[in-house]
């Protein structure tokens, strides 16, 4: 499969001010495959080192962190000479804090050597206050496959080409085809193993088995890496997410975790899930004004999962329910559709801060609000072709935005303020 993140890696390789790259992302989103594939395609050689359960590798970084000595020791492990045209890959680097510290010295003393470091729980390690070479590394986050990448994997190259160009008139005759493909993506999601299996076998049952195994792997991480005292709380938060999103008002409510639950009891669990990339936290803003971050309400937020395929698996939604019927996008009270939109926005604009807006009374709510340059854009997500949007109309009347976006199952249409964009072309607004 082609990953669009490869283009980011190529840009990093060719950058004049290149530093060691820290690749973050949840477990099983494809970090290891991407790093190895990058090494194979764009370097003369690549040297892959994984720290997990590798005491000999860890011992190389004990002591004075002399990077010239470290490099020579790594050559012995690799079995070949490591030169500046060799990509050095450090996987699961959070298992060796000294290796993380060494990135600073590689940057200062051997900047010509390209290094990528990754770890599924690296974000957790950083969240705990692990010493990190601030200013001495570049960062990049890998997400599950986007819908565009799914189309590419499915061989829908011509449709994809016109979507990327925003050629909606050309695509109008193929609207139903694209909606059908989008339904499949809602079930399969973007985890690489699930996508690869569906592309080759077209078997939804096998996809669901893979998703279930991924969820079990996450649960094993909880028990392995989380202190025993916090494991139960973390699992309660994790298991509650589909229920929280199934509500009409999707604001996260601690009382829905268990009776009498309070914020201070579960804040660490939410922070852990967020740090390792398993959830996205979308805070409410009190006022849609510049800069949005200044109006963030820390006490009100929604939690979404890393992948909509995993969300549908946790909610036990079967393929027949998801794939058939005209009201597909309304299943699960539109939660999958909101999850999908958020996920695509995160993938295509990593630095984009995403919020939602709601009145204190809760009578009106805008699903997402983003800031692009000095423009604040409200985003309404409609789970069907019904374009009635009372909340969006009220928002426009109150705040007079120059632009508003409505994603839905309908075709493209430009109104005076509102731009209707089909759900299958989310990147249109950030490209």
C-alpha cells in the first residue's frame, strides 16, 4: 500500500536543516513498515534496531553517550558499515531513555547521519516527563490510512485523482459509487492490516477479526504499561467511549463511566490514552474568536478514537447494518460520521487545532470549529443528505462568519456562506 506520509519523509530527508526525526503514532498504524519501506526505497541501506527486549542494544547507550563509539557499536550489531547514505531506524525507543537523549548528540556531532526514532508508547514516556532533546529533533505523527489512501489501495486511482483536484462536476455521475466506497471504509477503517486484508480478500468477517485482535493488543498494553492502580480506570474510560459518542450530546460525561465518577479520578487515564495516540480530545470553545486556543473550555470535551473501524468494532456494529440502507450514516446517531470527519482532518492537517462550539444552555452546537490562518471556520457534519442545520444557521446569524462548511452525503454546492462538501472529500478544505 502507498502511504501519503512517505512524501513527508522524503521532504524530511531533503531538508537542509534536517534533524533526527521522531515518528509518533498509535500501535499498529504502520510506523515500522513505513520506516523500513522508506529505507528500502530512498536510501542505499537501512539499519533497523528495535529496543524492546534487546538488552545488548540498550547497553550500547549506557555511559558517556559518545555518538562516534555508539555508531561503531551499532555497525557491529547491523553487520555492515553505516554511512551517511544509510537510514538508521530506532524502534520502540521509549524502552531506552538514554537512546532518546543520544539524539541530541547525533544532531550536534553527526548531523549528516539520517535517524528516525519511533515508539508506540513514546508519547506516554514524554508525558511522564522523560528528558527529551528539545529543539534537536523533528516530529511527525503517523495516523491510520485516510479515505484517500483507502481509495488508492482499492485501485480507484482516477476517482482519487479528481477528488484531489476538487473536480466535483466530473465526479457527479460517480457520487453513489463514492458513497458506496465510503461505507466500506466506515467498516474497514484505516488500520493497515485491516485495509490490506479487505483489499485482498473482500471479507468483512476477517476484517472484524483483525480489528478485534488489535483491540485486544491495546488491552494488553493497558495491563503491561499502566500501573495496576490505574488499569481499571483506564479500561472504564476506554470502554465508555462508544457509549459517550452514542448520545445526542456527545460531550464526555464522567458520570457515564460509572456512578459518582469525578474528573480528578479519571484525568490521568484520559491523558495516557491521548498521549499514546489512541484517542483524540476535542475541547469546547466558549467563543469562536481569535485565537481559538484562548477560548478553550478545559472542562468540556468530546473523546474520539484513533480509528473509526475500531470504533465500529467496539460498538459491535455489523457489516450489514453499516453497508446497506440509505440511512447508513445515521447509524450510531451519526457518531461514526463525526469520528470519520475528525479523523480525516487530523490526518490531512496535523497542526490544525480542532474544537467544537456549544452554547452554555446546550441548545445549539457546532460539531467542529477550526482556525486556518486568521479565519475561523465552523463545520457542520450531517449524517445524511438532509441539509437542514438549525445550529449552523443560528451560529451564522450570531457570529457572521465569512465561510462555513457542511459535510454530508449530498453533492457539492456553494451557497453564499455555506459550502456543502460531500463526505468523501474532507481534505478539500485544508488543501
